[in-house]
């Protein structure tokens, strides 16, 4: 263990699998204490066991982040179990991909509720404690969909653009109280969510290869590569980084595709 996050008590959402679980593992290895949330209680329990953390360093609760009451109760429980929170990583998110005019009202709200309102619910629950302690850090896991558009993925980019709006709004509102709010924007990452997306095509293997081929380095990110960037951003190593978005996409969003 190195000790880049000793003294950090971090709430991480969507931590039962994928990027969230990799972030949890990386933060734990750097000496943080964690409180993990996920709506999938069974998977979260198994993942917490797999982390094999020393007693008292990791707590967890099965919570749907779209329910503000549940989030608030979990935040209080987190303080009881690991001490007052001084950091939050809003990672939980859902892909909702449609053509705009084929998007039902329920799907519109599912995208906005989880990806934006859920993140806000967590900020709202954690911010008073950060203000009271005189500082802290919030990291929102955004996406390259936060500033680029892939046709047919509506309204996910609407929600992920809004998440950057939330990031910048809170960053400016609370900077004078020592609170940093930033976003990390991964491109394609090898997760179950990405595999579900490829499995939606007739030839999943070809769909995956096509995704890899899009990238300048002909590969996509591992969850660990995203987690390492998250550790840096939530640590005290970048105290003047605020209202920023760090893009970790292998250069994909800078590539001009032939017309
Ligand atoms: N995988 C990628 O390629 C990729 C790329 C860019 C950004 N992202 C973003 O990274 C984050 C994590 O993505 P992932 O691929 O690891 O996803 P994932 O589906 O593997 O894991 C997401 C976790 O969030 C939980 N979750 C979903 N809705 C929830 C809710 N309402 N309340 C509580 N928990 C909830 C799920 O149960 C799941 O365990 C998301 O915000 C996603 O938009 C992912």
C-alpha cells in the first residue's frame, strides 16, 4: 500500500462492479476508508467480500441513488461506520440509448434521474459535512458523451452534458469553502455495460473489434486505468484542480474521422 489517500473517507456510488468497483479497490489500496453504495445489494455484498478489506475500513449499503431519502440515510450510516465523509465519487450511471423521437417519457426520466439527479442527491447529502469540515472533494464520473454526440445514444449525452453543468456549478459555488468538484470523462472502457452494448449487435465480436479500431491506439481502457485517474483527482495531489474535466479516452475524442 502506498498512502496517497490516508485520511480520506469516500462515498462511492455504483461500486458493486465495473469502474466503481475498480475505483473502490484502488482507493482502498491507497489507504482510504470507503462507504460503497449500489442498488444491487446482493452483488454489492459479494464485491465488498472480494475486496477483503481490513475490518472497519469499508462499509456499504444497498441504495437507489434516485431516492434522496435513502441516500441521506446512507450518508449518516457512512459517518457512523467510517467517520465523517470528506470525499464523494459519483460513479453510478446508466446507458439509455435511443433515437430521440423513439424515446419514451420513462426512458427520458431514467437517463436523467440516475445520471444527473442521483449524482445531485449524493452531492446534496454530502456537501453540508464537507462545508462543516472546511473542505473536501467531489468527483463525478462523466463520459466523452459529456461533450460529443454519437447518434442513436439519446438521451444519455443530454444527461452526461448536464453532469458537467452540475460539476461546474457546484465547483464555483463552494470553491471558497475549500471544496473541489471535478469530472472524469472516460471513453470506451472494458466493462459489463460495454459488453451489453456490443451484445446488442447481431455480431458482438465484430462490434467490439469495430470499437477498438475506432481508437488511435486500437484498444480501449481497462477499469484500472480509469481508477488510477480517479485516485489522482480525489487525492490532495491536485489541490488547484477545480471545475475541471479530465478526459481519459486514448485520444478518441480528438480524432477527426473522414467525412
Ligand atoms: N463503461 C464505459 O465504457 C463507460 C464510459 C464512459 C463513462 N462511463 C460511466 O462510468 C460509470 C460506471 O460505468 P460502468 O460501465 O462501470 O457501469 P456498470 O453498469 O458496470 O456499473 C454501474 C453500477 O451502478 C449501479 N447503479 C445503476 N443505477 C443505480 C442507481 N439508481 N442507484 C445505485 N446504483 C446504481 C449498478 O447496479 C452497477 O453496479 C457510469 O457513470 C458510466 O456512465 C462508462
